[in-house]
C-alpha cells in the first residue's frame, strides 16, 4: 500500500499559493467548508476512473477488509447497493433476485431498476423478540433449490439490531447454485477489523457504511469485491451511474483520514474498552431487558422495553439521544469515537432509569410480525402502472404500486407488486393511503 494519503496531499495543496480558477465557487475561501473543497484537478485523480491517489485510497480500503478490490462511495451504501445489484443482474434480464424481507429500501429500489422479478426469504423470528433475527442458511438453500431462475441473493448482516447471520455458509450455498451473494453489511463496517466485534460478513460483494460505526463522514461507504462472479467493469459501469459526477473531496478526505487511523495498532482500543465496561454495567439491569443472542455485534446495545418512553427519559433527563426507539425496543449505537467515559455515562443513566422507572418493562411479550408478500408482478411493472389512490381500508386484494415501509431502518411492509393482504393493512395501523394498480 502507498504511504500517500488523500487528506494529507489535499492539506498540502490547500496550504500552497496556487490560485484556484476552477470549481467550486467558494475557492477555498468562503462557505461552510472553505479549506479542502476542490474538484478533479491535476494530481488528485478522478473517482470515476481512479488511477492515482484515489485508487490508492481504494486499495487501502480493500486491505483493511482483505478484499480483492474496493469501490469508494460518496453517495452512501445506497449507491453501492444499487450498483451491486444492477451489476450482478446485468446479464440475467429474465432472472430473479432473492432478497431477505428485512432488507433496506435501497435493495428493493435497485431490484426495481433492474426490471427483474424478485422472491422473498424471511429471517428467523422468536417469541418475545420484537424484531427479526438472522437469515438461516437452510431457508436460502430451500429457496434456491426450488427456483433455478434466482441468480442473485441479497441479505443484511448485521441487522439494524446487530444480529449476525452465518454468511460463510450462505455464501457457500449461493455458489453451489451458481448465484451471486450480495451482503448489505452497512452496519458492520467495524466487523473484520478486530476479532472482538465478531465475524465479518462474507459475500461476493459486501457493502459497508464506513460512517455508521467508524470515523468517516456521513454519506461515505465502500463496496468490497471478494470473487470474480461479478466483473469489475460491470461494477464500475453502475457505480458511475449511481455515484455523483461531482464527488466531494471533503468526504473522500474524511475516508482517507479514517483509513490512516485504522492502520494504527490501537485504533479500536478505547472503543472496545468502553463497550466491555458498559456491557458489564448494563448486565446489572433488573427491569429493562438487554437483548443478546449467539451471533450478535457487541457494539450495539438493544433494550427490550417501552423503548419510546426510555428514549424520552434519556433525552429529557440525561441529555442522551438514542439511535431509535419504538413501543417495544430501543437501540443505542456505539462507535469508534466512544470510550469508557462516554459509555460509562450512558450505562450510569440506564442503571438509574432502571431503578427509578420499573414500569418501562413490557407487561407482556411482544413478538416480531413479518409481512407476507404475495407477489403478482415485478417491482418495476407495478411502480410504472397508472395508480389510483385509495384508503388503506379498501386495499385488501388490490395490487400495490408503491412502497410502505418503517423508518428507521427502512424495511418495507408493502412492496409494489404485492397483492395487499389484511395482515399488511393491519401493520400500517390504517394511517396511510396507498396507490393501487387500476383494475
């Protein structure tokens, strides 16, 4: 790997006396980020045809996660998921994509753009756990064995709640049936960097949001290529489509700083020490349940309780903002910027709330409800129908022409092309209207 880093070269350039007669208009003098905002000038490469310092940055990213190649994104994991799915299905216009039902909305948008049909596989659920768990290898094998038209498999690991699937076995099964495995590991950028965090995601293509738990700026991500199943030329083609033609050097510089930091031997030490300490403290909770399972990312603390009320108390009384919450759970994310002090403060607050608010515990178990998708047409065909807006109470048996999803994290309850069921209608609480294909 080269010893050059984009952020260092950019800093040297911006400290020079070169007069910028090029974009952007702030000319490194005015605006929100006046220092290192440049365009594709001599010596600073081009993200859409990297051959110099950006190529070296991508090589640095590949080396961190032991990949064949890496593709940098300043349009988030969303752009890389779109590029990955479109590249994988480029030569299979009549093929099908098998996607886990807990995949992010960006997965379904990408499938829609391919025009391909889709099939759905559900993750494991357990009584008393209010969210989906892992994707079982057996469910993938069953789906692939029964439908040879499936050419690409897309799963999420880890999930928003930190549940890790057996991607090594799933990858082997996908290859057994001649399929490409794309793993959305947006929430697992830290996996693979240290054994403590758990096993890294496997796949032919793996996408990581480097900003979610690591230190690069929001909207940065990387696609990692681990096999020859999808051609680099096809990936680059679709990255060019999904990526901005004016990529931000501010964002890329932030990725470069992250790469340099992660190559230091103690980069993760303070974070890990903080997580271990907080985990020990949180094990003392008496009323609020801390979620755990055999394959879980330890960087996320997930609490099964009245999560909405818990998050409100944290925010109002302790000035702590949680990642997300609902009536049955709350997610508290940690990241590379955390340490024993920050996570000790969080754990102390949780212990005090647990003592002072025993009513946050759920009075009865809440289990995860997964929608059944009765697929009658492709996402693309359904979304291109001339729609009719109707009330959700009238939607049973009609074909959906738009997405209805829960955010965060962005998992659809209804997909275009679904024949809408009463169960799906109930999951919307009757609070929305839908577009339906005209009959």
